C-alpha cells in the first residue's frame, strides 16, 4: 500500500483526477459568462438563500428573450432588457458585499494555549560530621527510642481499649447499616418500579403526541398545498382576465381610433369632393361666362361691323349725294389699312381678356391645391399625434408592468427569506434539543439516580430518540 501511494504521489499533475472549481458570484459580474453557468459555491448559495434571491435571477439573458410577441416594439424590448440587467447587477453587487462580510466574520481561529513546566531539581552537598557530634547524636537517638517505647506501650493499651469500644460500635453500626440497606433496597425497588412506569407512560404519551404532530403536519401540508394551488389558480384566472380585459380594451381603443380616423378621412374626402365640385362649378360658370362673353363680343363685333358698314354706306351715299350736289367733289371713304389697324386693336383687347381669365383660373387652381395640402397636412399631424399617444400609452403600460413585477418579486423574496429564517430557527432549536438530550443522558449515565427522582420529559431515552427521529424527519421534509 505504501508503494502504491508513493507511486501515485510521483505521478504527473496531468494524471491526477480533475476537480471542478465551484462557480461564485464574482464570475457573474464579468462581461462574458459561460453558457452553462451554475452557481454552486456554498457561501454564494448561502447568501442567496439568506436574502431570498433565486440564482436564476442572477444569470444573464439575451435581448431576444424579452420579446413577448413578434409585434413588440424594439424600444420596449430594449427597456425590459435594460431594467432586468440593472436589477441583476444591483443584486449581484449587494450579494458580493454580503458574501465578503460573511467570509470576514465567519473566519478566524481561536488560539489554544499550551504550556509545559519541568520540575526543578537542586542538590545540596553537605560536609562530614565530627566524632563528638556523632556520639551526641547516638545518645539522643537512644533517648528518643526509649521515650518512644514508653509512648508506644501506653498507646497500645489505649488502642486496645479503643478497639474494644470500636468493635462494640461497629457491631451496632453494622446492624443499623443492614437495616438501612434493606430500607434503601426496598426504596430503590419502589423508585425503579415508579421510574419504569413513568418511562412507559411518558413513552406512550410521547408516541401519541408524535403521531398527532405527524398527522397535524400532514394535514397542514395538505392544507398549505391546497391553499397554494387555489392561490395559483386564482392568480392565473385574474391574470387571464386582466389580459383579456386589456386585449378587449386595446381592441376597443383600436376600433375606436380606426372609426375616428375613417370618419376624419370620410369628412376630409367629402370636404375635398365638395371643394372640387365647387371649383368645377366655378370653372363651368367661368367657361359659360367666357363663352357668353365671346358670343356677345362676336355679336357686338358683328353689329359694330354692320353699323360701320351701314354708316360707311350711308356716308358713301351722302358723300355721293354731296358730291353730286357739289358737282365734282369726290366722297371720302375708310382705307383698308385703317380697317386692319382697327381689327388688330380688337384682337389685342380680346387676347388681354383671355390672359386675365387664364390668370384667374391658375389662381383658383393654386388656392384649391393649397387647401387640399393644408387638409392633408392637418390629417397627417392628427394621425402622428394619435400614433404618439398610442406609443406613450404602451410605454406607460410597460413601465407599470415592470413596477408590478418588481413589487411581486420583492414580496416573493421576503417570503423566501422568512421561510429560510424559520428553517434556520427550527434547525437551531432541534440541535439544542439534541444537545440537551445528550447532556442529560450523559449525566444520568455517569451519576446514580437519587431515591424518588426521575428524568425530565425531554431527556428520557425513548422520548429523546423519538424527538431525534421527528427532528430528522422534519429536516428531511
């Protein structure tokens, strides 16, 4: 065995079995965390349990995991991710500080004093005595021996007398002792029988109490499980109802917004159509007026030409008549060049009127286009304001949901913390009961019981074993 152990110790480090290092809270503060990271350091897990924080709340998550549906806005997903990451880092920093505090206050070893004392030895050298001193010492020794012999004789006589008296007293004391022994034996037998009856009664009572406690614990566990199931069902129902109500309100709001937008579009379309109809009617009226003006102008020109022709003929006639009267005077007539100038002036006036009408039509068309653009821009601003209001409502609802999640998480954390503290108190109480039982059993094993005394209820062996079994069962649960 020694050779195998030495050979194993001489093996290289690569041949040793690998040991997996525990993952701590400090590693979660790094930028890159392994994909299959599991928090398994004992102190880190203990700190998490003390403060009611689950290790799953400290693991990093991807941005895509916060998208509840495909239609979620990117801003909402980023807000959820930032909120979760901020809360995660706050929890990690708090837990790392608590872990360092736990390590600092849990460490330290109390020194064990040790001291050894060696006995001191001293030797004294004495000088050789003189002959006269030896003689005097011998005489003194003989005198002392004689005195001692006389004292021994007197003491022997006195001792014989005392021995006789002691024999008499011993006989009396032996008789009294036998009587006392008989009484003590009888009392011990009675006390042993009483203790046995008390132990049996205590064991029976403790067994009954243990059975009742087990039944009560089982009933409480069943009631608690039923309460938790009912609470989960109620929470699920309320969550479903809330989600359905939110969906219904969102659908109603969406339908109402769509109806309002459709009504606005229909009103805008009707206004545009009425405006276009008025513009078309105005154009028709202007066209009819222009045509009427052209007809009137043509008629006027025709009448003017006719009047001019009539006047010219009348003038010619009068001129001829006057010339006939004046004998030889030639009548005056309008030249063709003057007629062309007059026709050009009339055409120029007609063109000027047409240009004025064209400018008026262009002005009306521009005003109609500006009115349409103004209505469209107003509708676009209304739609943009409606979309911004909808996005703000969604953002506010997301913020309220995040606050509700934080409050619910705080409540659950307090519940887990209280449950863990209760478990620690129960475990400390069970350890204290076990230590008391062990101390009481050790005391009863080392010291004989006094007459008429009995063990305490929690220190009797059967009850102590029953309590240890119950404590072990509670610890396992």
